[in-house]
């Protein structure tokens, strides 16, 4: 009865704000109500958030789960929705209307077999969705649900796919799967700025890079010095580093 009360969510947020005033309050919903249907501003999750905000509930972020729990034979039927870039972008554009940070609070992309083909497919799907999320200004976090294969309990009577246990980024012996190697490449190389350039006749060099903390090594007149530079996501778009 308590869970089904009309003000259950409002009450929960009010108690969390009262007891943990310094914490960020993030609402969360399962993938079924987000990525398997999109009715625009009439989507249930959208209307819930809209109502809460209009009623004065403090929401600091919007969470979305992204588990692929369906069986292998159903995978093709989900291609037009949860694996279609256009559909996914429409979903994220919808919730971006609230102008709140977004998080993928839980996610699993399983391997339907433990062979090379299954692991490569898992890595390819993750590469596509991670790249999409990385491109979104409001996306601030992605939480992968299970790190290693073989440590997840699945109720044999549930509708979850039988290979959910193989949805990790590591093998059972903790060796790296292609999915983990791909993520390490994206965050460690692709989405990092490593370059070398020279100043022009005006003594200036222009660099376009990702947000983050930099160590800028400058060599001039036979002398080399390292200067720290921080390009913040919410900071100025142009940062000038002047060395005398």
C-alpha cells in the first residue's frame, strides 16, 4: 500500500533531501519504460519527472537503465528501438528538455555465446552506444552493471536471457574481453588529446581538445617547462595559456 501511494516518489525525495541535504538526488527508471517505447511528452517516465518538477520536487539528475535482458532469438526485434541511433537520439533529446544531467545508471550488453564472434559483437554494440552517449553534453556518467562474467545470479524462472551471466567486461578468470579493451581505447586514447604543434610567426599555437586536465610541455629557446591547464566542461570555451 505504501509503495502504491500517489505521493510515494515525492515523499521519498523529500526524505532523501531532509536526511542527506548535501547529496545529489537522481531519479531512476528501468529500460522498459524508456527505450522500448517513446510517446514523446506523453511517455510515462517523462510525465512523472515533469509532474515532480512542477510540484517542487528537487531532482538533480535523470537516471536511465539500459540492460539487454532479452533472449538471443528476440535480439533482431529490438534493432528498430534500443539499437537504432535515430530512436535513441529522439529519446535523449526528449529528456534533455528538462536540462538536467543524465546518467546511464545500469547497463548490460550480454554475450550470447562465449566464442570470439559473441564477444566481438558485444564490443561493437558497446562502442556504438558509448560513442553516442559521449557525444551528448548532458550525459555525465555510465555505470556498467557487472564487471566479470559468471558472478551474476539469474532466476531460472525469469524471462531474462540465459547468458546474462556473460554480460561482463571481463572473463570469469578476470582477463580482458574485447569489450573492456574497446572501452580502454575509447577513454584512454580516442577521447584524449595528445598532440605536438609549433607556434606560428605571431608566436601563437591554437589547439582544440577534450575537456580535462592537461600537462602542456613548452620548449622555447632551448628551455622546456611543463604548465598545467584545465579545460572544464562548464567553463569557458576558449582557454588562453600565455607563457613569457
